[in-house]
């Protein structure tokens, strides 16, 4: 069974940094694009970043471009999201995602709160 487990969420001050991790299992990790989404209260889920199988190509939402970096370690079946220069509007539950065998799979999410 596909399993995605996020970690690393925390309370941080504006301008701070955080690194999220997503540990994956139940599928051949290196063969799939991996995604990070976020959802703030009252807002739709938003695609934050995406990374190709080998990490050779990436996508970022305009709102995080230049501040966030997605990466992956296929030997560890783990995808990361490095978040720098955090803003209060980055506050959300961040979730790891994979499209596998015609289904979307989600982790439980990890809370990131950016506040004074």
C-alpha cells in the first residue's frame, strides 16, 4: 500500500526557514513525479512544487518561486521542501502527493505556521 508520511512542520517567525520531509513507501519511488501541496483554512488546496523522477526538472507556484526548493533522494525514498524567507501567508497544512495507478495519494499533512 502507498504510504506518504510528512514531517518537519513547525511554528516559525517571518523570515525564518523550515525543511519538510516526505517519506514514501509502497511504490517504486524513483519512477514517479512527487508533489507538495498546501491548504490554508478556508482556501483551496494549492500545488506548491513538483519534481520529476530524477530531479532534473521542477515546478514552483509563483507565490513561492525563489524562496522554496523541492528536492528528492531516490535512495531514501524521500522528497523534501526547503522553505526560506517564510511569510505569514505561507501558513498552511503541507501535504505530500503522488499520482500512482490512476489515483492521487496523500500524506496526513504537516502544519506550518509562520507568525510573530
